[in-house]
């Protein structure tokens, strides 16, 4: 499980999106390597895109949690 999971606020909103098979595979490989879920990856990407600072659970360094 990802770090910081117990400290997170409950989430009730769901967003679905379509990705290619290659993108799905890439997301799953990253999630497996980093022991986080795809939602965590997408939240981090959204925070980077919107200019937010650290994702929940701490900053990521080179795609890995510090």
C-alpha cells in the first residue's frame, strides 16, 4: 500500500478516462514499481499540472516517493 494512506481525506468523486493499452500498461507498471495505485499517479499528475506542490503522502522524486 502507498504511504500516507491513513492520513488522506475520504474521496467520493470518481472520474473515468480512456487511455490506450500502452498508457494503461505504463500506469500499471509505475504503480507496481512504486507500490502505489493508479489514482495516486493521476492525482500527482493533476497537482503538477495545476501547480500544486506536494502530493498526499509526500513529494515524489524521480517518480518515487521520498
